[in-house]
């Protein structure tokens, strides 16, 4: 065990798997010599060389498309988008070619697509997006979103080993802010939810960076006992864990950093509305970014992203319901 | 300028060197073209009878392009065939019965009814099923070639695409990537003069074969209705690819002799153009070549038709897929990690030497 | 008034607006000489010429991107994707450049993007998709989805006049199946929901092709009085109409042809779960396509798309709740 | 082949014809470059003081490219400036105070704090704010040019982009579309040798200026650190565009003299390369030209700095945006339909004749 940041845990997972599986190949812009825009692959170039830590042309469709090709002949490419926002430029290859290949042709596409996502540091409209729900709505893609260092390592390893295309949401704002004990060597985190805190009066469901916002917001909230459920995986979605938590607490708040409409949280809310009707003692409350681009200027950005205060207020109101 | 620039201008038309083809090869090429035309004609009938659901597209008049190019490929090479390239599947070893089942959405089709018409590729013969979005497969082929190069394997990847497809960004991203990495990939531009109803002058100002030079590799324009010329250009490109000489763009100039799909009467195509090209029919041409060599083409034709009859019967007798399986197979199970493309048939005598 | 198909109504709307506003320009693959893959612009080339009914190269990103450029200098381009599925190839320009321009730069982007969508005719995985929820999750885009001939005309005209980028979902399976009385001349359909049938016991919420499936499924359903709400617009979403209907009926079924997860219906369900808690007499039931590519073969496709039977069964069960 | 192919090979380097520039023009070019450098240096300071949120990118050493090219543009022309092109905004008339406010995310910035750093364009001076996804603006510029051509207007559109940006599909789609329709659009490829850390040999095998020929229009490579050469090449391209001669790809060869952003120490760039280019500083060069003409460059410099001081004060005094407005303006109101790009400043004397 050693303590490391969320970022280092991702690096550690990639490195561990690359050492044990020579089929793993990293592809992306500036990931080699430079070590990546966020330094996730710092030092990899020296250890693994240009062939396995490939500095690609600036071409997202090509990164995904060639990775698919390499995968179906036996490599296990991990693609980095420099920011998750740029996946819009490789969208077609991901949702059409990669996602549907196994269903259509019985041919698995073992690629992992790393998407550094999220806001909170004045990245503005093109460097702050949380695009996960687009991929939840593209059958054939798995989507995971760790919130802790431990899970970051375990999920990136599991993603590389999963024969399906896996979209790995890594939240930029967690990279260096979040630290934790991480086991040495190789392990996999299952694509299932995790109870981040036990509780009885209300459950808050979140994933990625919002797990931390939620934990902070619900610590010592007027003495209430609040469960926090960290989804970890969005596809597959751990429906059982969600329904169990709601059954146990009878009240639920769902928090998304993404824009509200058709976000992951909308799916979770819809699930609960359909399956937990008799368990609910109050409305299914959502907290999310409103439907606008994520603004650059700090006061504007702070007004848009779900804050500790907004989550706390939502919980307080629901507790009183 | 900190650039390594390799200026390779487009070369002249490659001519067939018959030394590479035995008489059996040459009649084999004809046989596959005959079968492609026969299967598509049959499928069109089945479509008109309502037995092929959805829409129907064929490669009538373009048989030489898919058959000629895939004939040059070795068993370990990998292919992505497009919607005019039924011949490639036949060459690689997919049976006519499987193809007809595929068209009809039957369980025995390559995709078990999950995808339609030519949107398929049998992974057991080294083919990736095409994505409809054109030309996505150029990048997939480039990626396969990248893996071959990284592993130091003497194999190559090949894909086809049309004149219209050259307008999309993925064409460029693939050409550029393949050029930068000097990959063993062959791009066959099937220039059939139209993209659906759109003539090439609305698609590009300069013939795309000219662009190869701007990516640092060879571009060659050939007669796409001469199956042996297509074979020879591809064979040469494959040799270069395997030898580390990088990609090749082959423009096979041909003509789409049917509408874009079965629903299209192609009123927008000048009649004279169609007439002109009818005289260049690739099957007629290869028939002449093979007949001159003393082969009995009529017997070959009869053999093909007999095989097709049987295939049709088999296909028609097969069941439709079970609706309860509709949502199976969205995700591969963990142990599917070892399922990859497998080797296909490689009929050219040169591969057996 | 004259009776026409849904398809002809779209044509009529386009033609009417082109005659009165010379800024309107149609762009797309094979829309000129050929009149469009579905013949929506049949005859337009002869009337308006190659400059206003532009046969473009096969390049979706270019179609959207150049339309944006033309819009900011005063044209009003209407882009046709040959099938809605191909919007994946122009995704970036739509969600990043068009959608965010007004918010970022105070510069409206008056483009309309026509997306022939939906399944039901063995189109297979690449010609049957319903991608609307991707665009609902891209702030700055409006999204409309008519179900009738009358609304098809009124919404396409309103879309062209709206200064924002509007995604116009036209369901291919309605093109020739659905007919209706359509007013002559110019009119706009508001971006609001419409009660397709009054009712008291249960409301079914749908849009596009599913409105017809729902109307058929709920005609004469064990004597129950079933309201059908046709959303017509997905962004903006007519929240008031939805909440009113739920308040009135207390039971709700939401029907999507799209894949279930994070679909438009998920957002509607989430809205109801949050805002109608006290009005509900039963779970918020959803009917949608399961999360798989839309298969080609008729028995498989029929097993996936929401059918009259599935909707009827869902309503019956909820009525009995 | 049913293609209309216009073979236009890349031309030789264009040399400045000083007849097109008066002495005032020549010192004006210098002034704008001085101001660009001064504003960016100030902004970098403000960034280090924590007053510029997010990240910070500049165009140090590349001032000639944006200033020279935008100087050739007329008021009615339309521009999309990229992240190294601050000079273009200055030339078109955006004030240094507005720009500093923009960097600091203040209400008085062009985007009222909604977008950051150089991600802006003031529509009131004919500029479209860049989308971060490179090179999306090539298509937007192409679309503006298309509208000009359709309406028969004697105007053109211009956009810049980097060497890295040429690898993306949108580069190709724009080049191809512009070539097919022969549009009045000017593409300025700012080849500064690197895309973030990626050198050009990983980006392309052949210098992209060679590709223009493959799209049927002129490609020219010029010294991007010679502001008058950039001006002249752009002026000439603009003339051709307005005369119906179609697009031009201008490659301005330059060097990125700072890191990709403020966080980047560019260790990956050979020191010798930086040293070599330091001697070619575009401001030094134009200073020599203008001094030789008898202008008092020191006075000019002082004037620029004084203006900058004042601008900084104004910007620093301005308020941050009101958080309650954060979700305003997602959609334009109905009457916004008439809001379009407006004319910008066009300082070149040639436009006043
Ligand atoms: C990205 C994309 N846009 C649109 C289509 C619809 N479409 C299918 S085939 C076709 C024409 C293709 O022309 P070409 O590339 O010349 O191939 P051909 O059909 O002539 O063989 C079009 C527009 C598509 N398949 N993919
Ligand atoms: C589509 C896309 N992918 C990735 C990025 C991230 N990114 C920002 S600038 C940059 C390098 C751009 O290089 P170049 O085009 O040469 O412009 P330069 O910065 O050198 O002026 C990258 C990779 C981006 N902006 N857009
Ligand atoms: Mg074609
Ligand atoms: Mg650069």
C-alpha cells in the first residue's frame, strides 16, 4: 500500500498493466515525450518507448479509429483524449464503429478511451465538459468514472482487461486534489457501485468528482444519517445497489456535475421513479449543472457547478419533507 | 522547416504482368466475378420478391475491383470490404449461401440478422464488417496496419472506398496517419464516377489520387474494369507494404452501372456514359482473356449458377433469428478477449509458392 | 387546407419559407438534382436552383461547419443529414461550435439541422437511430420532433425562423405513413407540447413516431380514459404541460423509440419524479428500446422497438396499480 | 475520368512589394506587433499574479503572422483568429483594455467572462470567436466565404491554424469544399514547428502547403517572421479571392518561442532551434525596417506602453461578471435573428484609396 494522488493511481494502473501485458499500447497527443497534458504518462516514454507510448497526430477520429483496428488484430490500445471535450471529434468512430462491432459482427473491440473531464478550474466551455451521458446512450460502450485513487487504479486496469470498448472518465479536478492508499501490483475494481458512507435517513447518489462534494456537503448535516453511494460504473449501472439504497433510506438526492438534461442522473432518477415508487418518502431530488456551457470566469463557473452548499441545501429540504 | 518530406508523385498506370497469374488464377478471377454478379442478381430478385428486407445495393459492373484486389491478399492479411465489394467476401471464403442468408436477415447470415445487406465482415476470414459511415474503415485498416508494423509482422491491411468518401475528414486522417507512420496499408479508391447522385465534380476539384503525394506515398490510377490490372496494382502495393515501403493509394477507375441502391433509377446519369461503360464490362473482358487461353467459360458459368441454385435453396430454408436473442451480445463476455480476426482464403497461386 | 403526408408537409414548410425568405439555403448530400434520399426536396432544384439547394460533398462536419459560417453572415441554412445517424460525423461542429456560439460570443447561429431518424423498416444499426437525447444534453441546441403533418410544417418553419441552432427530428417511418390536413401558406407551430388526446385515468407522454404507436395502443383500452401528450419540442421541454398532465391523471407512462438509458424519456421521468411526487398514484413507467443497436432482421427489430402491444401492456398494468 | 481537375502547384515564396505599403502602414504594422507583444507580456504577468484564471497561451515570436495577415483585410471581410493570433483582434479594433478584461474573466471582456483567454471574437469587428476544437474554424471561414460568393459580394474570409491542426479531418473537409466551390477564403497555416510538444515530423510526412494543389488551388510558403511578407501574401490572396480566383493556402513559417501555454517549459524543443529563431524576431526585423525609414521607434514603443498602462488600469478596475447572469444567454431571443457580424477596422492605406 502507498498513498498517492488520483492521477498517480491512474498512472500506476496503466504502468502495472503495461508491464504485464505487452499488448497494451497508449495512444494520444503529447503523451510520449511530454508525458501528457496532465502528466498521467510522465516517464512512460522512457520506460516503454515510442511504440507503446505513441505521440499521435492531432486527430481524434484517427486515434479512436486506428485503435479499433489495432484492437481487432490483438493489441489493447488505451486512447487519451487531451481533454474529454475533444471526443466530439472522434465521436463517430466511438459510437458507431467501436460500440456496435461486437453486436454486429461478434468481434470484440478491446479499447479504453481515457477522457479527462469536468470543470472547476476555469477551463471554460471547451475544457470543462462531462460528456459521459452521450456514451451511456450509445449501446455497446461501457462507462466508468472513479472518484478515489484506489478505484482509479482498479478501474483503469479492469477497463484494459474488459474486451469491450470502455470509456474511462477521469475527473481533472480530482487529479491532484484527491489522495488515497493504493495497493501495490495488479487488481481490478468491479464495475459496480460502492457505499462511500453508510447512512439511513437519505441517500445521495453521485460519481466522480461529485462524490467528494457530496461527502463534504453531508458531513454533519443537522445530525442526519446520510448514505453516499458512489456509482463508479455508469454502464453497466448498478441498479440493484441503487434500488437497495433507496429502499433503505426512502429519500434520495442525485448529484451530477454534468448539464442536467439527459444526464446520468436523469437515468438514475428515472430508474428510481419506476422501480422504487413504494419505497420513496419524498421526491427524487436532483442537483446538477444547469443547461448552459460551463463558463470560464470564476464567479460564473461557481454559479453553475453543483456546490457543497447546493447539495447541502437540497438534502436539508428533502430531510424536512 | 523541421519536416521530413518525402515527395512521391503519383505514378503512371500500372500494367498487368501476366507472369504473376497462372491460367488457373486467371479463370479463378473470372469465376469470382461471375459469382459476385450471380449472387447479387439473385439477391436483387429476392429483394423484389420481398425476401430481402430494407434496401439493396450492388456492385454490378465493378466486380473487377473487389475481386482483383482481394486476390492479391495473403491469408494473414486483413480486409475491410465496402458496399460494392461483395467479391472480396467470396474471395476470402464466405459462401454464397451465407451471403444470401445475410441479405435476407436469416440466422445463418454472417451477422445473424443483426446487420443488413453488405454491412458485414466475417471475422473468421479476416474481414472487419463495414461501418456505414464512410470512410470509417480507412482508419480501422490503418490501425490494423499499425499493429502489424509495431509487431514486425509481414502482413498488410486493405480497404476500399468510393469517390464520395474521399471528401470526409476520416479519409484525410487515415491518409495522413498512414503516411506519417509508413504503414503497410493499401487504400483502394473505387472511383465509380458517382456518390449516390453526386458526380465527382461536386466532390473534388482534383482527382484524389493526386493527393497521395501530399501524404508522402504512392498514388496510382488504374483501369478498374480490368481485373488483372487491379490484381497487379494491389500485388505490387502489397509487396511494397510488406517491404516497409509504406502505403499505396490505388485509384480503380470504374463506373457504377446500377443505381445507388435498388430504389434508384439513376436518371441523373447521362445515358451515353452508361452505354460507354457497358462496353467495358469487366466480366466480358476477363471472359475474352480466359477464353483465349482455352478455358471453357460456359462450363464455368454453369458451375457458378449451379452452386448459386443450391446456395439459394439452403439460404431460403434457413430460419429467421429468434427474437428472444435480439438483445444478446451487446457486450462481449470477459473471455471474449481472445476472439480476433482469423485468416481467410488466399486463392492466388503466388501465395502457395 | 389540403391533405398531405408528413413528408410533403416538411417539403411544404421548406418551400414556403424559401419563397418568402431568400436567406434560406438548403445544404446536403443528394438533395439537389436527386431531390434527397427520401425526396423531401423533390423539385426544389428546379424551382430554386443549385445555389439554394446545394448538393454538397459527402462531408457532414463540413455541412454543419460551413452552415454556421454562412449563418453568422446572414444566411439561414437548413442542413440535411441523409440519415440522422450520420450526424455523428458532424457532431463536434454542432455541439461545440453551433451550440455554444451565442452563449460565448453573443452571436446567434441560425441553422436548422434536419435529421431523418428512427427505425421500423430494417434499416439496421446505422440507419435507425434516434439520437435526439445527445442534443438535449448539448446546451444551446433546440430540439423538436413533430409527429403530425401539420406540426411538421409548422415546426420546420419555426425552426428556420428561430435564431438558434435547431435540430429537427423527422421520423422516417412517418414520412409516408402519416397524413393530415395542413394549412396553406406560412404558420409556425410553437415549441410546446400538444394534447393529442384528452383523458383522465393515465397520461402517456411521447413524441415523434411513438405518438402514433401510443394512440393506437391506448384506443379502447378496457374502457380507460387515456390522455396522450405529444411533446413536439424536447428543448425547450414543456415542463408545465407535462406536470399538468401528471397532476390531472396521476399515472404516467413515457414512451421513447430511442435506447432507454439517458433518453429523452429519462429526462421526462426525472422531472416528474422530482416535481410531481405528490400527484403520482403509481410508478413512472417507461417503455423504450432496450440498450442495443437496432437490429436489421425484421423479427429482431420488432423485438426491440416499442410496439403497440408493449405500450398497451404497460398502460394496462399501471391502470391496475 | 469525369472530373474537372485544375492542377495548381504550390508557388514560390512571395516577396514583399513595398509599393503596397506606405511608411505609415509599415510603422502601423510594427505598432500592432508591439502592442500584441506588450499585451501578452502584461497578461502573462497578471496570470502569474493569479489575476488571469485558467491557463494562458501567447503568440510570442509569431506576431507577424496575425498582424500581417489581418492588415490586408478590408472592413467587410470576416476573420476567425486562433490562439496565437491576438494581433488580429488588435488590428480589427478590439482595445487592449477589452482584451485584458477578457483574459481576467471580467464583465468588460469580449465574452463577458463566459469564455477564457484567446477564445473570443468580437462580432462587432467582424470576428468569430474560435472554437477550441482545432481547426473547426476552417469550416466556419469556408462557410462565410460561401455566403459571400452566393450573394456575389466582393469580400473574403480568413482564418489561421497551426501545423498540428492540419492533421484533423476538418482541415481536409474545408480545403476540399473551398476548392470545389472556388471560394474567396484564405487559409493561413501558422507553421510554428510544434503542436504542443509534437514536432511536425510526427504530424505529417509532407509539408501541408504541398496539399493545396491536390485541392485545386494555390499554396504558398512564406517567411512568417517577416510581417510585410505576410501582409503581401495575404493581400495577393485576397485580391485573387475577390476576383473569383478561389482560395489560397498561405504557409507562414515561424517558430513558437514560448511554451504551448504558460505551464509549459518546452524542454522538448532543442535549445539551438530557439536560439536560431530568436535572431529572426519579427519585431526586431520590422523595427529595423521602420527605423531605416526614419521613424522614431522608441516613441512608438513608449506610446504603446503608455496605452497599455492605461488599459491595464481600466481592466483591473472593471467588475467580475454577476453570477446571477451565469445561465443567461444560452438561447438567443427571437429578435436576435438580425444580429450578425459587423465590419471591423481595416488600417491598411490601400483600403482607403
Ligand atoms: C458519412 C456518411 N455520410 C453519408 C452516407 C450515405 N451514403 C451511403 S453511400 C453514399 C454515397 C457514397 O459514394 P461513394 O463513396 O462514391 O461510394 P459508391 O456508393 O459510389 O461506391 C452516401 C452518401 C454514408 N454512408 N456515410
Ligand atoms: C481537436 C483538438 N484536439 C486537441 C486539442 C488540444 N490542443 C490545443 S492546442 C494544441 C496544439 C495545436 O498545435 P498547432 O495546430 O500546431 O497550433 P499551435 O498551438 O502550435 O499554434 C492541442 C493539441 C485541440 N484544441 N483541439
Ligand atoms: Mg462512387
Ligand atoms: Mg504549431
